[in-house]
């Protein structure tokens, strides 16, 4: 045991403390053993604290952005009660109708909405078959979205370098017509997917198909299959034959561009494709349509403004 010469025990303790402080001041932290010192660089500690502050700031900004995105996504959705009400009532005006009316006003044209509702029991089975064959062959097997079709559409869009095909199901198209617009964006697509799921849960397949055939656009100011049947073929939705039904279904991707009045040749090609799809889906016994289907029309909303 070391002795402390020339002074008291208290003096010895103070001397040893002073020597230790003098030898280690500013260079580290002394642990319980005189012979070991844990060195801490003050500059490194400051850098660590600055890095942590920056990290927390970034995380805070990301959290705020996530909350803002969630709020933005939510406020653009319809009320769930409004979706549930569609099981019993027909919508007076859809979002697409309001969009077309606004476009007409901007073009200094008088907006028009011609529409007649008919129950699905008064819609030709040929039209139902044509729409299922051309728009959504997996309609009765999915819960609102056809993920495989969406993946194929995404690959086609990526290879073409533009957003041309969306791979939307009938339920998604109904959601778009009822609550959104034709303006394409990832946010709209996500909202559309969620509302399509709500429609499947709250309405069921029969009601979804009935609403779809009664609200979708079939020309400038023309909505629903009854109006379309009267406008293009001077008949009723119940009396549509296979050729007429295929013609109406062919117009769905872009009815203001593909119709017998504005583009007879494009309309004829699109109708032939639908007839081929109906035949190969087992809805129609028709020969001479070829082994491969004609190419589909572009699913685009960049149609020209109607004249008048």
C-alpha cells in the first residue's frame, strides 16, 4: 500500500485527485481504476449529436409527409355511406357527367345528359356477354381488381412510354365513373382500387353490373345502354342483337372517338374484336373471325372534343 508522505490522509486524497484531473483534463473519462482511462473525443461527440438531430429532423419531415398524403388521399374518397346507398338507389349525376359538363362549358357548348335507367332484367344478354368478354372476363372471380391484368397493362405502358392502358375491371370503371374523373394519376388509381373494393363488399356483382351498364358514357352526353341502344340502333337495350351488342361494347374504351358516327372504320374494327372475344369466351357461335383477335383500341381519355 502506497503511503502519503509529508501530510495528512485528506491532503493525500486531494493531491491524487488534482494529479488525476491535471493529467486527464479534456481528454477522457476516468473509470474506477487509476490505470485505465476511457478516451472520448469531444469533436466526435458533437458530430454524433448533429447527425442524430439531422436524422430526427428527416424522420419528422417524412412523418409529416406521410400524414399529409394520408389526409389528401382520404379527402378525395367518397363517403362509405354514399357507396352503401347505391345498393338501393340510383345516382342522380356521376362524377364523369359533371366533368363532361364542365368541359362543355369551357368549350362554350351546352352540356347535355341523356340517360334512362333500366333494370338488368331488361338488358339484352348479348350486351352483358359482350361487355364481360371485352372488358372483364374475370368479373365473377375477382374482388374488384384483376392484379394480373394490371401487371400486364403496366408492362405495356412501360414499354410504350405512356399511360395508355389501365387494366381496370368493370368494378374499377364503375368507381371511376361514379366518383372520380378520367384524369389519370397514381392517386386516382389507388382511390379507385379502394372504392372498387367497397363496391364489391356493399353491392354485389349483379348490382355492380346493372349500375355500370346504366351510367357509363356512350357518346357525347349519352349515358347508359338504353340511351345508347336508342341513339345508335333505334331499339331498346332489351332488344339488342349480338352485332349491335358487340358494337356498343366496342365503344366503351373511348366512346367519343370509337362510334359509328365519328369513326365508322375504327368502330367496325373494334366491333369485330368484341365479336371474336365473345366467340372465344363461349358466348357466341360465330365462325370466320380468325384465330387471333384484332388489336384492341387504345384506352385513352385524350379524345377530341365533339363538334357543335
